[in-house]
């Protein structure tokens, strides 16, 4: 066999391998594919999800939620994906907030999990609000995650502390969006549960407000009286 023929054969094998790999990736990531079947099964759904692929994290969320009325406030890179914080009402008063986790695939961005809250509470009576998203079994996500919005400019730091363990502590990240609204989020350890305390402090570390969360999927407002 000549050298030219050997090179041609090697090139053919490589091209065939790439084609097979791409086909397997497509079968895994396509809407309704193997990854969607696995996720549907782990969630105990009676039907298979068909999660569309998007060219960007925002598009992936819009396609899955089938909504054009949302406004993205912030995107945070997390591992192989991103957290997309958004509001649907367009309100500037802190009435609602949603977070969606999307992951990057070879074929585009794909929605994984997310949720949000809405409140009719008077922003003037509340210092901040929150929601907790627990981790999902058999589905890779950056959760547990606690997130919310800071409504009082006096709150400069937010800390989460486990009440039972006493040593599990998470520092939140505060981000000011282009709209002027300030969101916050903190990751918890996979072993973290409830109850835990959310405490907001000022620039000098003095406690401004605090609340105890006892619901693993809880959400609410932290009023000045808490």
C-alpha cells in the first residue's frame, strides 16, 4: 500500500469517526433526544420533554418558555452553563424575578431548569425578597440556589447560615442590573437544607434584616419588622 493510499484511508477513518460522533451528539442533544428522555424520566413525567436548542442563553430560555415578554437582567457563567435572571412584568418595583439555568452544548444552548416568584407586597415595607431552588436528582445543575432582589440601599451584604449545622455559610453576590434593580444570589452546598437564616447587613457589617427559611422551595419578602 502506497503512502498516499494510507493517508487517504486514515483521512476517511477520521471523517467517518467525526460523522458518527456528531450523529451521537445530535441524537443526545436534539429536542426530544436522549438527554430530554433522561431528564423527563428523572422528573417522573408521563411524556418526553422536547427542549429546543438556542443560539444564545437568552434565546434558549425564550424558546422553551415560549415567551417574548421577558427582560433579561443579568447572566452569570456557572461551569458549563449560565444562570439567566429575568423579569416578565418589566416592573421597576421589584415585583417579580425568575432564574433559568441553561447549559452549553456542541449544538447550541439548552434550557435545563428554572423557576421564579411574584409578589404583591409593598416594596416600601420590604428590605429584600428571596426564593430557594433545591437541587434536582440525576440532573446536573448548580443548585441549591437562593436568589432574590435587594429593595433597600442600606443592604450591602447578604449571608446564608445553616441553623442546625452552624458552620455552613454562604456569601451572596449582589449585582446591579442596567435597570437599576439589584439582584442577589448565593449557592449552597449540596448537603445544605432547611432551616437556614438569610441576613442582610450594611457596609459596616451591622445586621439590617434577617429571616429564617423553613421551606426547601420557599419564597417570600423580608420585611423591616423581621
